[in-house]
C-alpha cells in the first residue's frame, strides 16, 4: 500500500531544497502525519 507523496525539486544545487524538505516534514509531523524522507542523509 502506498501513501501520498510530495516531491521537492529545485532549479540548481544550493537553492534550499533540504531546508524546505526538513521544514515540511516537521510541520506535517506536528500536525499528526506520518512522515519519512526518501533519503536519510537529507533530513537528519
């Protein structure tokens, strides 16, 4: 069974994708959603 997915893309490197991903994961987790990054090193 698959859950809902959200992909965050940027136009180049060093544009803040990891920061944005971390913020979204934290906000969704605080709202009661189950969250998991696709790459562990992205969101410690």
